[in-house]
């Protein structure tokens, strides 16, 4: 991709955000804040978002999940069927609008619609035992947007829903998704993620949060016992209901509070065992193995995609001391930086086409800027590898190659370039 085609202009300084990483992404010209909690993505950031989605998609597909898409504009009647319309409207969380045919919400969550999508097709236990998921945009009128795309009004997420004939089968799918989450976060390069025990506010009793620990960006307080591998959120830690606490904490219910330490963390995923709560609300029934009518069991699962963009950017700064996207999600593998000279640009395009033919994700900075300006921009873009076609090429037929992750630089010839 030619950078001259992107309409791209970086900024020298932002300095007016409550989140440094958001400032950095805006400075790169790849994130645009339109209003509080509402953002637009440039070409590179959009590619990165899609690459994150692809990691999620591939891991879910591998365990047999099926991708679907629900309506973003949601008729009030579905929310009334579950009894949640007044709750969400009164809380101010949900955006609503009036149309020609009645009132609608703009998708804040999709439990009702996941059930509406399938309940008419489910007649027997033979029809159950599947997981649907979608990746798309959600809208919530957050009281205070924080950390740019970490907590915004408009955000991208993956939400999945399982449908089973029994509690045991629901738990099997719940654990299957849980393992897939660990693989997703590992593949994305996040090694500071834990599954913590939380209370299910979606209707059932058991839930787990996946959190990324960070004292600067963490918005939740997590109580941690590393010896037991036990991590619980504040809500569970302060539970007075002993019966519920025993269900949630299991054998750990009697662990003394003094054995926990407090840490800050940010939620990046959540999974819930909803049991029969929503199927009862919306009359989702089937004929079970005993020939009797029953309500099916349901779980729901979410991952914050746009939030992960910010977290992965912060994580790279923590690990490398500089902004470098991980190879598997980066928009580009290499940036060919050309001196604005006809001979350099022609050679750069030759290299660009050759590397593209090898399947590499390549961009070429053919803009009318100095080499120094282009190198500074590349640091904001977070591209790991650069190849400079400049004075060394004009004088000695050599190219300057840099791997920013390994902090290595070398001069190489054309043959070595073609062997990338």
C-alpha cells in the first residue's frame, strides 16, 4: 500500500486526552475522536482491528462456533419480552429512538436477539448443543468515557451465545469457550491476563472475567491470592450472601481476606452461565430426552475488540520501551521508506512488488517528506521493520534495514532484500 494514497498526516502533539495511548494513536493519524466516546479508525488501525478479529474468529471456529449477525437496530418488543426495556432505559445506558413502526434500541447487548434468532427452530434436544457468535459494534451511553477507546460509547466486541439441553452441557461449552479465550489472548501476545471469579449480573450465578493487570490503566480492583491462583473481583470479595458466595467461590469460600492483595486490572473478556434465565423470559422451550417440555440452557460470552487495540499498544510499550505492533496483528510487516527521488522511488516500488509477491504485508512511504520525517512517522505507526531506499542506494546500491523490536540495523544489498 502506498502511504500517499491514505490521505495521512501525523500530528506533533495531542496532549488533551486522559490516556497516553489514545494520544499516541491520534497523533499517528490513525484514530480520530469525533466526540466524547466516538472514534473513527484510519486504514492501518482498521487493518489491526480486523487482524485481532481474525485471531478471535479462527479460535472460535476451531471449537465449532458458528458466526452470525444480529440486528443493530432492535425493536422494543424483544426487550419487553425479557422484561429488560425499562431497566436499561431508566439506567440511561441504552440509546433509543422512535421510528415509523415504534420504538427501538441501538444495540447495547444482544441476549434477547440471540434467543429470538434460534428459539423458533429449536423443537427437540436434538436441535441443541451449538454456539453462535458475532463481531460488531455496540453502543452504550457511558456516563464518563475513560481512556479513549478503552471505555467509549461506541465500541467493537465479540459476543457469543451457547444453547444446550442441560446445565452439564452448558458448563461443557462454558469451559470450552474459557479455554479458547486463553488461546486467543496468548496468540495476541498478552501474558498478563488472568481469569477471575465474578458474580453473574446477567441472570445466572457463575461467571468469569478475563482481566489484564495494569496499575496505570486498570479500572477494576482485583483481590489476588497468587499461592492459590485465586483472583476475585471486589463484588465477590465483599459478598455478604454466604450461600451465593459458596456457589461462586466453591472450596475457596473460607479463604481469609488477609491472604489477598489488591491489584488494578482492566476487563477484556467476560463469560456467563445464564442457565435458563433468558429462555424462561422469552419462552424458549424444547422437548427433552424424557419427552417433556423444558427450557434450554444458555451461556453468553464477550471480548472487547476495540479495547484490545489500546491494551496491545500499551503492552508493546511496556515490553519494548517503544510502540511496536505484534507481528500477527500489525497492519504491515515492513515499511519501505524512500527518499523523494525518482530513482529511489522506482527502486522502492520494485522492492514493494517483489515482497508483496512473497505474501508479505508491505507499505511504501512514497510521500514528499524527508527520510527523517518518515522515520519519526513510522515510530508512530508502530511498524516493526523498515527498509530505507536513500543515499546509500544512490551511492553504493545498499539499503538500510532496521528491526525496531530487536534494535538491530544493517546495510544490505538487493539480493538479501529479495530473500526476506
